[in-house]
C-alpha cells in the first residue's frame, strides 16, 4: 500500500508540475498579449494625439486666415466711409459753388436787363 501511495504521490506530483507549467505558460502568454495590447493602445493614443494636433493646427490656420480677411474688410469699410465723407464734402462744396454761380448769374442778368 505504501508503494501504491508513493506511486500515486509521484503521479500527483507530476500532474501538479504539468498543471503548474501550463499555468506558467498561460501566464506568459497573457503577459505577452497584455504587452501587445498596451503597445497597440499607446500607438492608437499617439495617432489620436497626432491627428488632434494636426486638426488644431489646421483650425488655427483657418481662424487666422479668417481673422486676416475680417481685418482687411474692416480696413476696406473704413476707407469706404472716409471716401463717402470726402464725396459728401465735395458735393456740399460744389453745391455751394453752384448756388454762388447762380446768384452771380442772376445778378448779371438783372444788371444786363436794366
């Protein structure tokens, strides 16, 4: 019976060793897979950050372009307002000159008629 018990013990020991080896192998495999997933996650995060930075850069460039265009339009509007004021002033001067010329003409006509 001792011999049988020892034999069973040896079989159980071998079986335990095999199970332990299988578990160790599975653990190594899981660690390798975890490492691969971490690497893929890091790569995906890097790609996401790169895409985000590129999109931000593009948006900032567009904002700057629109801001420049808006500034240019504001300057154009200011110059147009100044031109309008200048034209109004010229119109008023011409209108006054025309009134004076008409008055002078009227006076000359009265003088000629007399």
